[in-house]
């Protein structure tokens, strides 16, 4: 079963959601996922860019009532 972790970064402004996600992903095992919640509009650009630059997989990005939900997978290397 895939390990799933959650990170609520609502109320944080750029670049904190990405920095917190980077730190949280360090403890996620390969193949695991991090669900990130953020309400900073910059996150819609910052999170996909972070994933593209670091090799993490952005599985989904969706608008929620209070912001956005990102699901990021740590690749198996």
C-alpha cells in the first residue's frame, strides 16, 4: 500500500509552501505521496515548477473551497 502523508500549508505565503513540501518529502518513502494543501495563488505555479526541477511527480492539482490541493509522488529511484 502506498504511504500517504498530508501537509497543510494554508496561510503560508511563497516560498514557504514549497519549502515545507520539500522538507516533508524527505521523510516520504520512495513511491509514497504527499498531499499538500495551500491557499497562496503562487503555489499554482511554484509547486509544478518545484516538481519539474526536482524530479518529483505532480500527480494532481485541483482547486478546493479554500485554495488548492496538490498530490506529489516521490519517485522510486
